[in-house]
C-alpha cells in the first residue's frame, strides 16, 4: 500500500462547545469558520461555512472525531468531506492543546479516515478513493494533511 499526497487543509475553528456528558462519553462540537486548502495539480480553494466536527471524549481521554464539511475550489467546484478518526494524547499534552499552546504533532496521535464526494467532472476521481489524514491542532485552527490510499 502506498500513500500519495492529495490535500493540505487549514481549517479555522470556533471555540469548542461542550454539550455535556452522555453514556458513551462527553460530547462537544467544534464549528468551522472558514479556511483554505491546496492540493495536487494546482487544486486550491476555501472552506464553506457550516462545517462542524462532532466529538466524543471517551473516559480514557481519547477524542473520537466525526467531521463533515465542504471545500469549494477556486473554480467554484464543491468537494464534500467526511472525516472520522481519533486524537490521542497524554493528559499533559491534552491540557496544552486545550490551552492553545503550540504542541508538536509528534507528541500526540491525530489520524482520520477521509471520504470525498464531488459533482465536478474534473475531480470525479475523488468519488472513488479512500484517503487517510494526519492532523495538527493549532491555536484557532487545524492543519489536515490528506493522502490518497493507492
């Protein structure tokens, strides 16, 4: 199996909204407030309003990620993104991330499975691929590096 770089996404996020405790863990949402992306072959664009990451914070501190959002290319082509995965960090690193401190991505595990969907003919190949990503939580944003699984 090989991984081929596909997209670099920078999501600007609102502060986390805590929804309280549920049977499977704490629930929270993080609404997206725009951002940009770049991809191979000169692909680029912005993140449309309305995206959100619904999260479950498990008892062991691991965060289950379920993000759904829309990319819009500079040619006005939509790309729907569904991303599910986990972020795992020690309690000390999780506290630093929550405070907005700069934390090297090597200090925590942030991985997702990504599915893409588009109506754009030139990007139709995205409808039939699986991708994985690594993430980096930054102050006020998240950097997502998406790779196509070959």
